[in-house]
């Protein structure tokens, strides 16, 4: 294996979901920006990028987030309060031509089209693909949200490779948080929260053995 292959495997082996954060340690701006830029580069079907990532280290915003963590979700409150930053990975609730045009303009600016005709053909293909799902808003949103969860996996691996602890959090009242932040008015819905920061020495999960099903249980060559 190459050194980069070894690094990826070592990061996957070492990664643990953080259960308790050190409130005295913050992610520096350079590291945070590197992480967020890596997240921006996450893959998505037809490169549609149907997401927006909201980031905060402000206690006032954290307090808004924790208002959506009640009853059985209340155990997530200390993670939000003590971590360096919270990311809210949001999914666009509609994929209109304006968004698609932005994506294709970015592709054009990157030099991916040899002519305007090729760009138009790409637009038509993507528009057709999306239109097949727009007959069912639930289907379109499910497909779009799947892309956001691809970004989540991309983020978790990036965190592991640069030495940042992370916790994906689905335990919150989505409707309540979305209302608190006015996400519907922005054409967004929250899909998952991610705490990022540095683990506290009280986080026993960092020292527990990693447990996954055996290779042969989950991988088959066909």
C-alpha cells in the first residue's frame, strides 16, 4: 500500500465519534477553513451540490440549536455547548434552474466545457434528470438529502485525517430548529448536525476498541 492509502486506513481505524468535548480548546481559523473547503469539495450526483453548510461557534446560536434538543435528545446538549464549532448540514428543498445554472457556470469557469453547445447539452441532461423526480417532492428531497449525507461522510473522514474530533447528531427536533433559524424561507431544511472540536479527557469512547463487522461479513466479490 502507498503512504496515502495507509494514511486513509489509519484515519478510519483511529476515528471515534466524540461523546464529550473540551470546551477550552477551539479549532483555529486556518484549520477550520481547510476543513470547510474540503467539505465544499464533497461529491454529489450530477455534481448538483444541493446543500448549504451553516457554521457557528457563537453561544447564542448554540443556544438556539439546543432548544431543539428535548426529552430523549437532551443528552446532545453538552456536545453542542462544549464543542468548538457546530455545522448544520442543510439540504435545498427545491432544485430550480437558477441553482442548476450556478452549478454549470462553476463548471464552465473551471474549464470543463469545450463549447457553449456542450454546456447546453449538459444543462439539458441535468434538467431532464431532475425533472423526473420533481413530479414527487418527497422523491426529489430524498434524493437531494442523500447527497448531503454523502457530504457528511466526506466531512467525517476529513476530520479524522486532520486530527479533529467530530460527532454527527441526528437527535434533535428538525421542525423546531428549522423554524428557529428560518430555514424554510431560505429554501432549506436541516438534515444533520455535526459537532467538531477536540475530545475531552473524560470521553471514554476515544479509548474503546473500534468494533465493526468482519470484512467477509460486509464485502463480497462478485
